C-alpha cells in the first residue's frame, strides 16, 4: 500500500501541468532546474566550479559536497565564504550532499551534525541538503534513529527554508553494508511520520537500478520527491558511467517520473569531462520531456 501523506496545495501552473508544489515554508525551487554534482566534473577553484557549471555547461546550478574535512573537492571553508557572491553573480541554484551516517550517530549526535550543516547552508546560500539515511545492523532501529534525528531539527530547517532530501541507497545486504533506505517501506516509516515540508526525498536512478525496485520507489516517493540524481551503471555496482552507457532503464524511469508529476530538480551525477556528448544527450532529452527544463546552449555540443 502506498501512503500518500501530506496533501500539498498547488500553484496555478502546477494545477495545469499536474505537478506537485512544494509547500511555501521551503524555498527549494520547483521550476525544474538541471544542476550538476561538483564531484563529477573537473574544477580547481570554487569560482571555476560556478563559472563552468553556468557558462560552459549551461546549467542552473550545482550540488556541492560538504565533508567535515573541508578539503577539495569537497567545499573548503573559503569556498563556503565565496558562495553567496558567486550564487548571485551566476544566478545559481545550490544544493549540497553531506556524508554523515545518521543511523550510527544516533538521535543526539545526528541532530547536532544536521544543525552544524544547516549553519553552513545558511552561510553559503544552499537551499537543499541531500543525506543518506545511514547503515545499521538492526534495520528498524536504524530507521528510528535516523527518523528521530531528523525530527529533532526539522523546525529549524523549516525556519531557515532549507530542505533535507533523504536519498535511496544500496540494498541492505549489498556487500553486507546494512545500508538503510533502499525499500519503499523504509521511507514510509519516516517521511509521513515527520510530516514536514523541510523533509523530502531524493531518488538516485543508479541506486534504484541496483536494487531493482525503482518503480515501487518512485510511486511511493512521488508525494515527497523534489530531487533526482541522474546516475548510470550496469545494475550491480555504483559505477557512475556516462549517460546511457550503462543499463539504467532511462525511458521507463522518465515515463514514470512524468506520470507521477515530478516537478523538481534533476542533478547530473555521471562524469562530464572531455566527451560531453552523453551529457548533451541527457539534457536534450530532459528538455524534450519537460518544457520547464533549460535548453543547452549550442556551445555545449
């Protein structure tokens, strides 16, 4: 059974298109930007990172990486200080990925870590924060630990207008890693319970292909889905190969995303380096299916 959860009011445009609106308490842009993970294209300085994403690749923004080391190619502390000016200069949508294992940290330490990253988001102008739910030997206990850590901080995230985006990950038994949030029921033990516009979902195409349950995940996550990672692989490991050079069933995934009314952000999570043809094909296909997505400039080809 799919739990539909919170009923969300629609804007006029979204009533026409059938797309879900994000509640106004959160600022994460629902106009279907295409952004790119900062870990998947080469850059040396944060100025280059922003300029390349906007001017060379023609994209709307960046999903940065935040790590406690503050070492390149994660954001450094200097990068965080530079980001507000660069965001304004290039008109960027900014998200970020953090790497804490909330389940293993537990409620108190997990909540503290999230609040520390919220402070970074506020300084940098980051609007959405992608998290993994973590790993834990006792699956239901791990889900409860992650859920409780999130629930503790959601009022603060709501006030700041920053959205936590919980990502689907590897299967629980993949390499005996005991990763959480690969199955629809796991999300449905957290998202409806927290019932907050500051807690939403991120669907990773590569992870969904590895777990072979992407259809069920997309249907269950539809009321909460604001962010999609575009990653390709061979269906076994998290290869992050170029677009359509793996075996991800892209056409089926895109069809279902359209059918459930997805109206959020697409994030490129495959390598974009010297050969940009797979990247250009991906963005062209998104723009053809979703008119609100940005068309690439001719120079990208």
